[in-house]
């Protein structure tokens, strides 16, 4: 696992990238962005459950904290609505900096849980 940050407009977003066992940087992997549920963080469901499971299945997974949440920046803290407007788009852009992952459809995917998704 590697911890990274990327920009969501003016806010630093924290993310963990989960790699499959036996990860080979010379190879391309299908990729998934994993969004956490409302009130959660990347270390919980989106990373520790889905991130690890999908990485074990051979995917590169980016689990991120929505802006204003947990390890990401932004004020006021715990502003839930922010992720619905621009969090996912920026997570996709931040994920694209991982050269070993194929973030273009069709091998790219996204998983959202418990209202973690876009509206």
C-alpha cells in the first residue's frame, strides 16, 4: 500500500493505493476508485474491506478520503456534501498519476458504499 495526496480544487485529498500481491510495476492493472461511506474514512470500509479485497483479486485500488473528511484537508471539517460535487472527479484525476494502473474504461471501475457515491 502507498499513501498519496492529490488536489481537489484547493484542498489536499488523502488516498491509499492498494496493490495486488506480487505487484509488478512493468505490468498494467485494471483499476478501481473506492469511495468511503458517509462519516467514514479510507482506512475503514473503502480501504480495509473493498480496497484489500479487490487488490487481492488483482486490481489496483485507490481508496480516498473525501475533501473536508478524515486525512484530507478543507474547512469546515466533516462537510459531507463536498464529495458529491467534486470528490470523485478529482479522485479519478489523482488516480491517473499511478502509471501501472489502467484508469481508462473498460478496465477502470468505481465502487461506492452507503451513500459514498455520486448523486
